[in-house]
């Protein structure tokens, strides 16, 4: 059985803002900051329901920001939330395959202790550093850790779910 959770990000969305550069003595200096969010699908591959081990997968969410007029170093903080998907519950996400569901979840770390939710999410930042007068960009990658618990009684088939990635700058 092939399992895939599509983390639907805004891969082609670019968010741009005209911002006051906080590091400059000239309070009137503004720069144009643009950020782009991209993601890879979280694919569990083949799930074996009689295996005694959980099935794990990792997908990357990449946040890239650029500054059209670099005036030193700029840090762009962000937070990333993940929707509940088709289950309607971040605590109990499920993939569907026909009329059958398969429980899974997405976690904030490889320790699989904190479920990645749609309110607290994960925070991070991108720091852009460049030569004065020349635009620069920087990226950061935030991994999403997926896990299906072992020994789930499901029929063979293809299971999927779609989540919405929300990035707040």
C-alpha cells in the first residue's frame, strides 16, 4: 500500500513587504523583503500492517526570504502551522483510502512527542546578510516528521490526506 500526505504549501506564493530596516540609524530607510514558501510531499511509502515497527517519513518545508536592497543583516521571524487535514483534528489525523481510514500524525521533531498543530506550530527565522547595496537572500529548512503507528488493521490500498501549511511572518 502506498501512503502519501500532501502538505499543500504556497510553493508559488511570494509575500513581499516594504519594511523599515531596524538596524539603520536612518529611521527613514525602507527595504523590500520577499519570502517564498515551498514544501515536498510527505510520503510514507509502503505500509506493512503486520510489522511491529512504526512507519516514518520526513518532508521539508523551506522558507526563503530575499531583500532587494541589502543594508546589512535582517532577520525575518516566522511561525508555521499545519491544518488538521480530513480528520478535522490535529490530535487524530487520518488518511483515507475509499471508506477506510488510517491514523497518522505529524510531529515537530524526530522524538515524535509534540504533534505539529494549527495554533502553536513551529517557529523559526531566516537571517539575510549581504553587502550594502546588493540584494541578498537566505533560506531555512523546517522538517516535518510523520509517523504511522505499527499494527494498524487496514486493508491494502492507497491512502492520502491533504494539509494546509500556514506561514505567519
